[in-house]
């Protein structure tokens, strides 16, 4: 129970999964135990469970996660149950999960990308806007100009060059494809140990672990080696893989910052997997189909009841 409680805050749909993954048997009266006066968790809105000593901050985290965008401290008064705006701001300031945006003063989750500047939604748009206004620039000069508008790392700016609106000119400068620049393709990434392909280059296998991101339905980042092999060498690009007998599909996306797989949560649950389980996702390039196989050794699998 202590291990499961460490995963809090938990949305209603994640509660059972978190505690089963921690080894709590399914026949345990979980909600009764969680509601005990000495439980480290307390019931929040819509069936969520929050840490007793951090209930306000946990409620703010779940609210922002569900809302999907930054909000002002006063908007968090009702969701958190905190009575005063300064108290909300002080609570969030002490928690590394939250950041306050400089110009607007709104609060956001630190795990959210592109929070540095509100003038541009992300680093790619800042780079494209800079090229639009200033024309073609050598890469180093372009990065300096973008950094003045939107503080971001050089590594992230290098990734932005994969955007399908950006390209290279004959003299090596960076400009817009709309003005005649040639799109830039990434070089082949190293193949990770968790990925393999058959000799014909048609069937790809990706070994994954059911983690918190998969259990809550978030996209899962994977090596861009996979998208490169499938010809997805610019961004944004996406490819859908259907699954026999199911309405759900696997979507592989190539963004400028990463490659990502989505829609794995339903498949993991349908195959009886819980947190910590390992599985292999197989993708066929010729007919765009997918299948998964549970890959845990039976004697160590958390989803398999231990023999009596």
C-alpha cells in the first residue's frame, strides 16, 4: 500500500492500476483502506486521491493536467480548496512540479514544453518567424537571433531545422522552403538496443515497459531511428498502424523534438498488463499493421498471480 501511495496524486482511473502494479491483490477492499482516517491519501474531486499533506498542491497538479493550459492562481482557489490567492502562489512556488510564466504570471506544469516566452507558442514558430522577418541566415547567426527572442538550447534549435517549412540554400544558409530552400533531413540515428528490424526491413520490433505515461494514456517517446527507417525524416509527420480485430490504432508521430507512439494504454490493458510489464510492439511497414506481445518472464510478471 505504501508503494502504491507514492504514485499519488492519482486520477480515479489510475487508482486500481497503481496499487495492483505495487503488488496489492485485487480482492483487497482498496477504497475502504484508502478512506481510513490514518491513510496517507485523501479523496479529491471526481474520485481522485491526493496526498494528505499535499492535498492542495496535488489538486492543482491534476487540475492543470486535465485543463491542459496555464491558469492564474485565482483560478486554482476552487479546485484546490485553498482560500487565498497568495496562499496558492506560495504553495506552488515551493513545489518543483510547477513553474510561473514570466510575462503572464500564470502557473503551469514544469513538465510542459515551451514555457519560456508567450510571444511564440514554441521554438519552431520562433525560428520560422525569425526567418520570415530577417531572410536567409547562416545557422549560427540564426540561432543567436532566435535565442534573443525565445530562450532555448542550441540542441533544441538544431532539432527545429527538421521542420518541413525550413530548409538550406545553395550557400549553406537557412531559409524557408517557401522561398526555395531545400528541406533538411536528419541523418540516420543510432539503433537502440530496444529496437530491431527483420532482414527485409519490413517488420520492426520495439520493446517497451508499461510505465506511468502509458497507464495514463500519454504518448511515449521512442528513438527517432524508427521514424528514420520508415522514411519519416522531417516534421511533422505521422503514420497510423491498424490492429486486427480492434478499432484502436497505433499512431507514430515524428515531431521536431522527438518521435512518439500513442494509443498504447488500451492495448496494454486489453492484454492484461499492469505497471512494470514488458511487451514488444511489432509494426509492419508494408501493410501498416501492428500487434503486441506480452514479453514478461511468467515467474516475474506482476500481472500473473503467483502460484500457491
